[in-house]
C-alpha cells in the first residue's frame, strides 16, 4: 500500500509538471524525497531488530531529510498552477480554513513533531517498534508527516494565507532544535529498555539533527535575504 501511495505521488506530481512551467530542481527534490521515504520503509533501516543506531539513521532520513526535500518540491504551489481553476479555488479555500491555519502554524506544527518524538523515545513504544515491522512502518509514516508539516510551516515555501513572519518561524525552528537536542541527550544518558547501540543512536540523532536544522536555518535565512532584496528593489525609484 505504501509503495502504491509513493508511486501515485510521483506520477501525480510529474503529470502536474506537464501542465505548467515548472523548475526541474523542484521536481528533482520531490522525487528524491519520495525515494528516501521508499528506502527507509523498505530498506535496511526498517529492519534494525532492536538496533537504535540503525533505527535512528532511518529516523533522520524519513523524519528530517525527506521532509526538507518534499517541502522544496512545493507541491501545493504546483497543484494551484496545474489544477483546473474550479479545483484550484477549492484548494485555496481549504488552505484558509481554521483547522489548516492551526496545523500550519510553525509553533503548533513544531510542537506536534517534537512532541511525537518525545512520546516515541521516552515510552516503551520505541522498543516495541524496533521489533515489530508493521508498527515500525506506522510510526515512520507518522514521523514523516509531522516532520513534513513542521518543515513546511517553518520554510513556508508554498503559499499560505496565514504565513508567520520570518522571526516567528526562526523562533519555532530554534525551539524545535533545542527540544530535539535535549531528547538526544536524554537518550544517551537514559536509553530505552530493550535496545542496543543506544549511545551511538543518540549521538547520531544529535549530530544528524543538528546538521539538518542548520540546513533548514540556512534555507530560511536565504529566503529572508532574497525577499529583503526584492523589497528594496521595488522601492528604488525608476
């Protein structure tokens, strides 16, 4: 079922790009993100058998790296361009509804993402997941969706009627990074029962998470810098 969904996501995206002018870099980013998701759900990281280090490699790929790639693919923007006008208007109305407004707030989205990780790693759920492939897939999909939501809310690549200022999004990113780092340190000091390679897994979570957060911060800074230059250019007298 997961393979069918990922294939459908790739085909739908490629079909949409054929209906409008679209940067090839965004297409490549989307397909790379889907490939990472497929690899984690079907590849070696999904079969760690209690190995927290192997699991954490998959967590970083599906919960942090893949969401960045998928967000940079700007699927909502593509949909708004490629859909017939009537359907595009429906999508635009959906984006303005209160539930979507709440879920796409960077502080709410980041709290959902980090909160889920704390529940996963500070309860017995992680031990069960590492020995149950079916549960592993369900949790991995949850981590993907919450990571994608948080990344989308912070970077705001796609249009949203209720976009927060860059400073607010940067603050949400910083808070999420701090909570992620604290969780990694707790995993190192007090690993869950029933796992091995816990110290290596915790270090990977800390180091890998830092790298991805820095990349997201750099993308956010670049977004702010470009928008600032655009505003300045627009105010310069002709």
